[in-house]
C-alpha cells in the first residue's frame, strides 16, 4: 500500500480526469469526490474494475485505465447480456451498462495498482430490473420506507486445496485428523501460508476479522468478520470469494466455495445473520432474554420477521442453496465425524443448531443456516429480508421456538410438532420457489423466469449425467 498522500499527485489525477474529453458524452460532472481521488492517488491506482455479478453471483467486468474514471463512473462500460446467465436479453438488444458505486471502492489487496467497484446494471439509461444488486437494493429501499436499516453478517466457510488437479489435498502436509474441527496445529500451519495473508488483506480493507478456525472438513476453514449494512456485506462476500482464491494461488493452492466437496465430510455454509435497526443504529431485534417470554432474546418485531422467513423458507432455500451440490450438504448424517451440523427442517429455535432459522445466544439477530457458500448473496439476502418484512407487515407469529434436538426425532414426531423437511433436492427447491409468489415479487418477471429456466436446465443436465456411483453399483451387477 502507498504511504502518505502526495497532494500534487491528487491534483495531477484531477487534471487528468477533467481532461478526459469524452466524459461529457456520458453526462459526467467534472468534479469527482476528492476523497475518492485521494484514495486512488495514494495507492497509485492504474486500473479500475467495475464489477457486477451474473445470476450465480460470479463477478464480470471490463478493466478501465485510471484516466477514464469519470467515464466509468457514468456507465461507459457496456456488456452484451445475452452472453451471460441471468442477464436476460436477446442478442438484438442494446447492451447493459455497469454503473459503479463509488462508496464500494476497494483497493485490490493482491495487486494494489487496481481498484474494485461493485456495480449496478443499467439499460437504456435506466436501472436494469434483473440486476442482482439492484434486486437487493429494491428490497432495502422498502425496508427503509418502513423505517428500518438492514444489517447483515455472513459466516464465510470454504475449502483450500493444493492446485495439482489430481486430488483434493489440503495445503497442510500434516496427517489429517479424523475429527479436524477447531484443529489448532493445522490452522497455524495454514496461517503461515495463505490464511495470514487473507486475514491481513481483510483487515486492511476495514472488514474487522474477529475470528477464524479450521472447520470439520479436511482443508475447510471459516473466517468471521464484522457485520455491516446488507448491501455492503453482499459486495464483500462476492469480493471475498475472488480474494481467497487469488491469495491461495500465490501458494500453489485454490479456494473452493463448492458447498460439499466430500461425501463423508461436512459442507460449507454461508450463514446469514440479519437484524433490523433504526436509522440511527439502534438494534430493533435486541432485548434481554428475561424480557422475552420465549427466552431467545428477541423482540416481538424480530419474531414477526422470523414468522415471515418461516412462511417462505422453502422458496428462500432455492436461492440461498442454489446448486445441485447444495442439497448433498443439507443432510443430518454423512460426515465421518458424526452429524453434519447442517439444517434440514422448516423450523426455528434458540441456540439449537438443528434448526434452520436460529437465534444465537445473546439474541438480537436471526441466523439463516441453510444458506451456503455458492449462493448469490444479493439474491439470497433479498429473499430473506423481503420475507421478514412481510412477516412484520402481516404480524406473523412463528409459534414457539424448538429447543429439542430435531435430529433425534422420528418423522412422525417432527410431523406432530409441525416440522417438515426442507426441499431435499434442487428440483424440489425450484418447485417451491416457483409456487411461492414472493419469488416473482422480489425478482421481477424477467429474472424470475431466467432463474427458474436456467436452474431447470441445470437439474436436467445433472439427471442425465451418468455418475461413478452408477458405474460402481450397476455396471457388472446384472
């Protein structure tokens, strides 16, 4: 990173930007914010990355030299939507334009000559309704109109493997443990490699990492960092997936956010922790456990939010766990160390991890545990928040929290308690999403249709694939 700010370099940058003759074609104000110019000059930035995501949450971009910052901020970079998933356009349509959010600017830690901007898509000078970031912004606007600020934290779980293309080997060459959860030695072994660089980079960006650990899978880790407003958190999660991979590459490794790489190991979640606050930051879900008759430390407003999430949970599941592989994580057993810790039921409760919607110890927030590491965070958070706001508007009561171990109950016992299974395949989840009017309301017609059609094709492709399991069981049986 650069040292103290050179005011002459800032002035030079401002003059360079103002001399960009083409900027007026895009209706750009000659002035850019001095703080942004200072940040870019201080870090000697040469290249700009206006990044938006496709339906899957995968970032797309063109790179722009610093001299054309003003043009870029005004939406100069055009993209053919028909070439991408979840940017529903015909090949004859005009391009969509990436409009960067100046407040989202991040200096890229592994190459600080570049600056990353989370971006919205526009079409013909207007916001593009199927834009993932725009979908979340519409939900957050509704929350704001109701007097709420939405805060969110995402618990980032992922695997890091040696990049040898031959096997899924962890970076640490130490012998694997049968139960690797919270393993200190292998965590420290990775700390001297990619993990230390990643945590340092996150803290340089101001994300405030407060904990990280080795998880229950071989080569699996979790990094926890401070919550923030929901839009910023979604921006950061998209960037985190890129950053962990790029830093790991320097050590001959790669990160994967595939939810379930091993059939016999735990998978990777991306639990959403959500709360509502007043405009001045007061947590509207927080109340002492002694003041909560249900004993979870949640306000009545918070329970109404839970009620809305519970009402739409199967549809939310389709977006928060959006791949074929996602549903191989959401099982009770299948980990060599015992239970998978994954949610399986339409249920909520206190600090009990057998619930999909959990109110952690201390209360004041709501955790959606079914969301996984492959999600598009803009769409997943949008669905959860929209459902919660509906719960508040309609005053939905979620009933009593489940404190019992739901893994140990029989299907009949769970049914008697009003607890049913979450969708158990991507196909079931798509059916739930299609049949729930919330999906179309949140996504809009174009993205709703594009998402369901794309995911139906993904499921069909999986069904038509002949797997090693089938060869093993059937090739020589008959």
